[in-house]
C-alpha cells in the first residue's frame, strides 16, 4: 500500500473506529476467557474454551481488516495504529492511540512513539 495524506488517514480512521472499538471489547473478553480456561482460573459468564477460540478468531479477522487498509497495527494493548505518510518531505507515521477519537498525532519513522507530536 502507499502513503496516506492526513485527510485520507483521517477518513480511513473514521471508517475503522467501529472495528477498533470491537477489537478493544474483544480483547477484554479474550483476556477474561483465557483466565477462566486456565487451571483453577476464575469462572466467567462469557463461557469457556469454545468462546475463547471464537474471540481469538474474530480478533484475527478484525486485525486483518485494519492491516488491509494499509495502516500498521503496532500494538494490541494499548491499541496503536500508524498510517504511513509524508509531511513536508519527511517520512512519518500518523499515529492513533486507543482512547483517541480522531487522528491528531504523528511521529517521524526514525523516532517512534517517543517522538509523537500534534498535527498542526
């Protein structure tokens, strides 16, 4: 896939937000289910091993959906998505972090998350 403009990345993020919300919810369910299926794990109303396998399969589908857009899934917990871009001739990643409702940050590709700056 190619590079995103800021506007293209924001449009793609708006389309992806329901998918990202589902990933966050399923991630929590999968963690609870995984704890329940471990030996002596606390029981859960969510189910057991079949439900855990289903949650994991759905998470895989959703993560594939994100990656097929050209966005980069950098972290699952917290959920971190980068959109490759070029700002004024500099290679950057437009950066979305779980909890954000808009795409307002970027960082140079060589600096990573620590170099995160607000988009102007």
